[in-house]
C-alpha cells in the first residue's frame, strides 16, 4: 500500500471540502494534523496492540488468525469480555462511536449541518430513553455484568490508543464508552430491522386508489405458495396456525410532508436474509446442516465483526455487531443459530387532537400535557439547535412544521418498552441444548426474527421470536396497517410502558402480546427455509403487513424439495451451491413473454434478445442476457407504474411489490390492456441505456459499490469495485442500488466437517491494515474461509489482563 499517496489523497479530499469539512479546525491546524509522518491523523497507521493490558478482571490471551479474527481465551468470562471490548475498540472504534452518535442524536457535533435532520429524528424518537429502559430491564443479570467488563475493555483501549484515522479526519476525540452505548447499538439494530412508517404510506394509497385497485395492487397475501411453513410438507410439530379478524377505528392521515421526512429514517428497501436447515435424515453425515446469510447494508467497515471466545465453560464463535459483546449468530460446542427478519408489524401510529398552543393532546376523553424535554444539538461549524422531545401515553411524538401548520404522528414501538435481547444473546452462547436455546429465545424481545437452530443431538428448530402486539378494537382482533385515533384511545397495547420496563401482559384475560407458543414455528422440521416471506398462510394472530415478494424463498424450496425427493445427501458443499445460486425467478416468469413480443422491438434489441433466448435465467457476471434482463426489468417497472403514480403525486416508494408486477395478467389495466407493448417499450429504453453506457455483460454493470460510512466522500477509504453475481431477488444476494446484500455468509455442519464463513470486506477497520478488505474478493466470488473453533498455533498477539474501574 502506498501510504504517502493515500495521505495525499485523503488530505486533498478533506481540504477540498470533503466529509466533515465543516467541523475541522482552521487550515493551519488541519495541515499540522495531516503533516507526514508525525501528524495525528496518521497515528492509526502506526497502531500496535501492546502485549499486556493491566486490570482487575484477570488475564486473557488474544490470538488473531489469518483473517484477523480474534480468538479470546480466559479463565473467566469477565476477563474474556474485557478483552473483547479491547479488541473491538482496536479494530472498529470509529464504527462503534458513529452508531452511538446516530442513536443519541449527536452526529452533527462531528459532521456539521448535513446530519442535523438525523439528529432531530433520533432525539425525538428518544432511542437513548429506550436504551435506558432496557438497561433497567437487564439490571442484575450476568449479561449486564459482562457488558460492564466489555465497557472497561473499550475504555482501556481508549486510554492506550491510538485513535483510528477517521477521528483525525474529523478532528475530534470520542468520549468514554458506557454500558448504555452497547444498548444503543442494540437499538440501532432493532430499529433497522423493525422500524417502519409503511402504515402512513398505506393510508395515502387508500385515499388515492379505489378499494378494488388497492386490494389488487397491495394484497394482504402475495400470490405465491412458498410461505416459510408449508403445512403438510414441513415435518415436525407446527404451531401458530389459525385465522383472525380485521378492522379498527382509524385516525386522521398524517401529512405527506411528514412522511417524506420520516422515510429517510426507515430501514433501506430490500433488506432481508436467508437461512435454511436440513435435518440429519437428509444429509450425507446423518447430522443437521445449517446455512445463513443476513442481507443488510454493505459498508466500510462491514456491519459484522467475527470473534471466538473460550472462557468459563463457553466456547463460541460467530459474528456480532461492533459495540455488542456477545456473539449474535454463530455456533458453540452444541449447536448453531441465526436469524432472519420476520416482517412483523411492531410499530403502531396515532394521531391526536391538540390544543391551539400545541402543549396538550386529547386522550380517551381527557386533555393531557405532553411529556416534554428540550435537547440541544451541537452543530460543528454552525449554530447549535434546540429540539423539543415530546412523548404521549403511546410513545414518541414526531412533528414537523409545514407552511405554518404542524403535522404529527405518535409512535408506539416495542423497542421502547425495556427489552431484554442482550440477556438473550448472552444465553445463546451458553445454550447446551435446544431447550436451553428456546429458554433464551423467550427473552428475545426485539427485533422480531425468524430464529433457526440446529445441534449435535440432531435437533432442529424454527421459531418466530420478539414481542408482537395483539391489537383489539371493540373486542375484535385487528390488523395494524392503519393510523389509529389516539385521542379516542383506540387500539392500545396493554402491559406496554414506553420508555419504562413493560410487563407485556394485559390486565384482563385477553392476551396483550402474542404468546410465545402461538408464534409461528416448527419443532424438528425435516428441512425448512426462510427468506423474509410470510411465515404462514393463516397465522393465529396477524403478524405483519408486508413481507418479501417470495422469490428467494421459492427458489430455496425448489432446491430443498429436489434434493429430498432425490434421496438427500446434503453436505457443506451442497449448501454452498445453494447459497451461491443466482437464478432469478422474475426472469423465468417474464422472459418468455419478452421473446414473444420481439416483433414489436427494434432491430438493435436482436443481439440481446438472442442472448435471452439461450439463457438459463442466472444473474451471472459474464452473462449478456443477465445484463439485458436487469436493465430491461428496471425500465419495465418504470413503464408500468411511473405515469400512473406520478399523476397521483406519489414516487417510487409507493409502487407495488415485484411479485404483484410479475403476476399481473397480460391484459391488466396497469398495462393499458397490452403488456406486450409495455415490454417492447421497456426493451427499447433498456437497449439505449446499455449502448450509452457501453456495457457488454452483467459484470460491467453489477460491480460492488461498498463505501465508507463517510458516505463515499473520501473515496480512498472505499472498497475496490469488483464485478459480482446476483440480484436483490436471487439467493446469492447483492443489490447494487442501495448497497445491500449478503453481509455475512455462514455454513455450519453439525457433523465432523468444519464451518465456513465470510464477510464483505475485512475485520480490521484501519485503512492501513492488510485485513481492511482481505475477504472482499472471496465474498464477491462466492467463496469462504474457515470458521474453526480451534485457537491458531503460535504466540498470542496480545495478552489482556483485565482493566477498568
């Protein structure tokens, strides 16, 4: 690596007005900070971890393997998790600090005016208050004690240093780590997987579309037959099936300008995950095999951090989010586990009658004062701002001034209720049986997830977890896909205490939240796969209002059904082949119709249509047909929906899901009765785009675009652009637009074969490290590295002796 060239590039980016320029010191200080080789911005290039860190928790050794995964060994968990805090800070301190700043609403103190709206939102949602409630909920648990040891380790590194390069770029130093900060990281994860204002969007759609069109374009059940639990085909004991009702007293719709603002703080579109398990009945070894890849934001450094801990009777390896001590997904001596997003609806929205002064709101026939706090948001390079943080009996109160009027919505979210997921995650690492894993799962309050487990006793499990409210209006169970009348006290969650420790229990006989045993699940399935599709055709209680389109889930079941029908023989390599599958079912459904309409298409389309005629529908980088389909499909969506929705003043975020578009009949009104003409129009536009860009194969277009959390403004920190396979709708998952995809791949056989894993980048967040991006090419090529639980041979890189107050 040419460090001098990198220094020049980074300095040019910052001086030229790049990221953080508003918050940097005057020019003289800036040049001093970037002076080579002694400037403070370059300290991280000289980073080394000392052999010994003194402290009261006892010794721990840390041995890094060939991919910079720390293997932590200690006699006690306290010493081990102190060391985990130390190495996470050494490798990912800036990432950890950025997350807590975002959730605290203090980004602008480092980044200036451009993050002010984010700080306003996060302050108004009071994620910090929710984290404080969760801290109270786990007080006295072993998880809380070990989170404190982790905190001590982070702060020991802060004392030892040096700070990562990013702090030099921005010109600030991080404050000490607190246990609360770990819970704020958990808040980020939970909101990122369950936070949604889709209800507001659905309200707008109901107002703008007639009832029949709305039901057709936004159906409660997407038209496919591959739910997670396919009753009669899953094997094992199924639970959580039944039917339920619908309707409720509806509040006034919130204004579209408020929704436009809130949309920026929802999880990105198309985040999802895959996992599947095959029992020993159908495997080569006679033991279960488990595969997992969560689809989250792809960024530099990656969202996951891999670690291995051996201490106090625990031997666990897997991935966690930097800032969280415990392995979130991985394996121990007994079993392996992972989670995909359920799509459960755990956010309810309310509108209120307010007084003229905006100081009171009406609830259940009475005027109430808002619970109000004023927070000051520090803005680097600008004036500080004051943000009014208001709360109602339901939770946060989000408001926005528009043309002299206030638009508002009240937000109830299960993550505000004092949750215990950190204690659950700690227990996963110690689970010695399926029963112990299930016991831990009962404490997993947020986010709502599809949990999957396999172990060395041959046990397998799928179970939905997390708190899911049962909404009732006039004694009837209703769905949560509408804004409720908060002033009328309609549809409230008994046992929920926003920003306090909830009981999650109703005063009367009716359940307030879905009982654990009534959530969709299967005990000992023969084989089962999840890809964010609906869990069941008819759940006992309404679970969610929107699920994935089902293409990935359908494809996973095609593979699983075929191998079982052929007699099994699943092994690690078979699982890897499925994890690398690139067939796009959308193409299989639509390309025959495209070819039938080629007589309406220009001659310039002929080479691309010829390629599609011989295509196997796989989104592979060397395929011309995959390129043509990808660009054509984008134009097909636009040609179908853009004009009609733009006429309603609605942008692309309101368009129907992909399963709806693929399934519409050829004479549907959305195509003005002539789908073939829309197909041809889209191909004409696609050919123009391809030729203008000079693309020849899919890999020319589908390159990795994984940028640093600075937002790509300092391009030297971004990962290299590499051609790769897959799409948002293939099992091998990569979405170029929006920068999302498989953020961690893991295959864990329960027999003798060792596990495999990979992340899209590298373990070390330091740009100057050889492990900054050493897994990126493996990831882009669908390859893996070993995920051994044996500590590597050789001397440990660091001995950690405890630490902290």
